[in-house]
C-alpha cells in the first residue's frame, strides 16, 4: 500500500517537532499538524514565557540589593503591558523559527486539529492523510476542577496575557507551576496568597528542600496557606473575586490562578477508532519504544505517563526517530535527570530524595550546607541557600544532589553530567572549587550530617 507519509505527527510541541525533524533528516517523508501554536506548551504558555517572567520579577530584589553596593536607584515602577507585549513578540519570533526548522527538514506543516480516522489515517480540516506510522505528541492541558464559581478561575495558559495586572492574586496548587507563579507575581508587586490542600507543597521533592523552600518563599512575602482548599468563588459587583476557603476564611482578590495539575490533551483525538489504551489516570499507554497497543501508532511526551519535562520529550522524540528510521536501539535512561523549579530562590534536584535513597541504600551518608550567600552580606537580603548530597556508603557514589538557592538550575547542569557518569563523593572531594562561588559548596562539604 502506498502511503501519503512515512510518519504523521499530531502535535507540534517539543517532542513532536524533534521527532519530525530527526525522522526527516533520515529521509522519511513526514507531516506534522498543529491546531494552536508552533512549539507547544513550552514555547507558548510554559517554560519560555515563564522564565521571561521570572527574570522580570527578580528585578525588584536586585534594585533593593543594589543600595548596599552603593547604587542610589531612583524610584522604580513596573509596567505590566510592556512585559506582556514584549513577551508576546519574543514568542512570535520563536514560532517563526519552528516553521523554518521544520521546513529545512522537509517536514510538511498542516495547520488544524488532527483526528484519527483509523490506525493509519489522520483527518485535518476535512482532508484525510494516510501514514505508515502515526505519532501522538499532543501534550497536556491545564485542569481546573468544577465547583461553585470555578468559571472565574484561570489557568497557566491565561495568566501570561491578562489585560490588567492582578494586584491581589490567589494561587491554588502545590506543584512547581503554582510555586513559580506565586513567586513571579509576588516579585512583580502583587499581594500573593498560595493555597495548598496538603501539609507542605512540592510533593515528591526532598523533604529538606520542601521545608527550606517554604521558609524562604515566606520570607519573600508570599502568604503560604497549607491544609487549605477553595470551596467556592464569588464575583463581586466591582469585579473582584471573593474566595471561600475550607478553613472558614475568605480572600478578596483580583484573580485566582488554578495550578492543580495537567491532563493529556486527548479530546476529540479519535482514540475510539483505534486500539490505543488510555490509563485510568488519562494517559496514553506505551511500551519502551513508545509504541501503543496499535502497532502503527506511537506516543510520547506529556501525553504519556512519563516525566512531564520539555527536555525529556525532546530526547524521546529523537530516540524514537532514530529507532524507526536509522535502526538504532530505542533506549533512553531516565535516571538522574536534573530538574529545576524556578521559584525564588531556585530549586534544583538530581537523583533520589533522601526518603528514596534510604529505602535503597542502608548505609546512606548525608551532607548538607545551609548558609547566607556572600552577595547578601552587603545587599541585606535575609535569603539563605541550602545544598545537600546523598551518598551510598557502600559504593561512595553520589545518588542524590539538591539545592535551594540562586541559579540552582545553572549550577546543577554540570553536576548532572558527573552523576550520570557515576561520580563518587571522593570525586567531588578531589575537585578544586571555583572560589568564591555558591557552586564550590558541593565540592567542599566534608562532614556528614545526622538529623
């Protein structure tokens, strides 16, 4: 049978674009369809605009710290519209770059919603395309639970482009998205309350990291309210929102951001027409080669139950394309993948949490440092940093590395390479530090900690 394409990709996010480009470079005839924006969540309503807003929000503390270094700064003011519009111009530039990259790889771009007709046919805008293989790279979508007044809440998709800056903001959720946006809007000058139903946010992170982050974020001015849920939201005559809480208290805010999770974007995908299994949690099930129960259909990235990280989706896209079109083994090592929360201060983590490591390594050795960065001795900020190493006492291998402090993401990338290579504590100790830097703390910790 002659097919229109060797590979048809639904979704032009990070994983779909990388899979398309890589497959095209090996000579496959590839098409990709996208109904919203090139680059997917990360480029448009995720990592990229979020990081730009993080940069913007940090200037307030920089201006304040500057006084201790002799800078007499004039009164400063923040203009939301300037940030919002400049961000959008940058995103538009990146959208264009994705078009060029795909065009250079000879990938056909089809604008519109892709829907499965059968195991080897996709329909877009009423036209059908046949393909030997189909890749579902549809990503995720924010989820807001239904309750009285939930229609007044917004998600992380809308928060970037609000017409007016919310001077009073309630952020609901305890994951990295909630923590990051609470910090962003607090830094930009909003009065921010973060609400989380659990005892402590950032579930799944190391317990020392979670406790340290809570203490430092509170210092920054975010009102953290744990063991608290929203029961309803009421819109007031003046446009403000009255938020009713499970504690019996109420909040009056200008906006309510719900960052309580994301789900695979499977609506109207045509999965009922094929033999693709979706888990109870709502994710597409795949094997180690990203293949679904339908042999001709594959899936990767946030639509599956793996790690919801842009670099992971990119690696999965490359691994799949190389496997299918260059006869390479489809092997991606998910161990020791570094990740960062762009909170204020930043959080960086590689490998196991202490709880995970203690279950696996009976002779675990812990090293931890808690200090005030040199910059703050003149700048005056009360912010403290923490670094932590977890070491298997039998092999001396570093199995967990964690940081709360400025530039954690930048610092941890190099350590991620070392840990993937099996670095030991002796390797860390034998490495000469770069002085004076925060990063050198990881190679100068000598005394184990016993809590």
